[in-house]
C-alpha cells in the first residue's frame, strides 16, 4: 500500500536479494541498466549508467523489479 512520490531499492542482507520500485505515476526519475557481467544497475540519473551498462532504460512507473524473480512486474493496477 504505497502512496506517494517515491522510488527506492530495498536490499535483503539475508539472501542478497533486492527489490526496486517506483511510484505509480513516475514522478521521480529512475533508470535501470544491465552490465556485460550480468550486473544490474539502478540510478536516478542516466549518466551514472553510461560507462558501466551495455543496455539501460527508463524504469516504468508503477512497476517493481525483483532480483529473486529476475524480472519486472506491475504492482499498480488501478480499478
């Protein structure tokens, strides 16, 4: 039940998994990138991803990325 202007990364030290999420409208800027070594990068500025990522894109509003599921899914589904 998230309500507000936000984007965040939540890291679980027990199993080194993480979740990245962005607000439903995409008010805050957020980018996700993938490195050649399989690493995943997240930043609020695209220029931080330029040197280390072979591919990067705008993180879609109302979505979350889970390292456990290794994918993106929409968490915000308005009626």
